[in-house]
């Protein structure tokens, strides 16, 4: 079954997905460019308080965790873009029924109807 969405609707969702992809990729790159020692070296000018070092370690771990979430999000976005290309975007992967446009507006990577999740 092919998508129930018009070419204009598909173009709108594709543009939205590409923007989300760009934003996620930029945030991942920003976190990767931060050297783990950048903040610690700034602290070298002061007394290296153990609390400061713990805070820095926490922030690095948090950033790494956020990158994992963003990488998962990128995969979801890429999958949605692939569904647009193969004509199945907007259809539930479980039932094949159309996903309401309102749901796609809120979650453009949706794969299922709300009741199927």
C-alpha cells in the first residue's frame, strides 16, 4: 500500500525531517569537538577542587549519553526519510493503516498508530 499523503505533504515532512537531522547532527558534532580536557584545563588556573572534577566528569558522561540519544534520533529520522522515498511514509508498519497527519505533525518519525504502540 502506498502512502495516503499528497506530494506537498510529503515534501513538507521531508523538509522538517531534514531540518531535524541537521540540528541533531550539529549537536553531536559540537559535543564531539569539546575536548574532555578543555574544562579541566580551565580549572588548572584555580585550585582543583574534587567537586569541580566530579562535576566535569558528570557533564562529560551526560554529553556522551545525550549523543547516544541523538544518534538514535538520527537513525529514526533516516528511516523516516527512507519511507518517504519508498512511498510508505505515514503508514503504520504494524497494520499498514494510515497514520493521522496530526500525529506526524507532532512526531514526524512515527512508525505506528498511537493505539499500536
